C-alpha cells in the first residue's frame, strides 16, 4: 500500500508539472507566465493569447487529471487488491498530486497555475456524471455572475459534495477540503480584486480583440 501511495504521488506530481502553457508558448512564442496575471493557467493564457490558446491550455491541463486518475484506477484494479476505500484514497491522492504539480511545478521553479482545469479533469475521471454536472454549473454560474472566480468555487463545492456522498472512506473528503483550502489561498488576490470591483469580467474578456502574437 505504501509503495502505491508513494508512486501515485511522485508520478502524478511530475505529470501535473507538465503545463499546457508550454505548448501554447511553443506555438505563440509567448511565455504567459511572464505576462498578464503572471501564472501558467488556462485563464491567463486566454487573457494573454486569446480564447483559442486558453482552450488549448485548458484541454491539456484537464487531460492531465483524466489520464492520471484513469491510469491509477486501471492499475489498482488489475495489479493489486484494494478495498473500495483504499482505491479511492489512492485516486484522490494521485489527483491532489496532479494539482500540486500544476500549481508548484518542479520544471518552472514551483511557479505554476491555480489548478482549475486539472481539478475538472480529476472529477470527470473519478465520477464523470458528477464532473459533468459540476462543469455545467461552473459555466452557468460564470455566465450568470460574469465572473469565472465564482464559477470555479461552485465547482469546488460540487467536488467536496461528491467526495462526501459518493466516495468511499474519509480520505477523499479530507483531500477535497485540502484542495479547496489551497485553491482559496491561491485565489486571494482574485477575491481582493472582486471586492474592489477590479476582477476581470467574462463579458469584458469576450469583447477584447485577440492580441498579436
């Protein structure tokens, strides 16, 4: 069990450290980590490079979470004998490690994104119907409030609720709460801008012209 946990954390962290923003940089020639909000997340890629690149980065970062969870689910089912609670713990630990790798990547001096796209992929892979509901709520809430920030935290509440109601054991709930706290800390500046009415609105972003590469 210990070997599985250590392996899940190390492998998932390294996969999480591979950023979609690097692919965007390859095509655009612009390192989004040095522009805009100064992070490697999909939202910053969209702000700096335009919606097309933002979607590209988001898809890559979502797939990191999907790949890790599905991979470890297959491995734990075919190459080990775990209880449902033990398997859930490994999958959630692997997912958390992806987020840690994304937020604090070893390849870019521990300066990454905020994990939103990857947490979507993780929940979709753990429980795709709930993940899809969470994603739709994120989109709807974002459009209704005009702020992505609010939509993101609605998704986190869905993630925690899913961990409480559908995941076996207590570990998933603890890990989900840890990820929520980490996301809250990483979004402190966003909340400050929101309270000052300075946070970028989705409607404002969509009206912006695509920047020159």
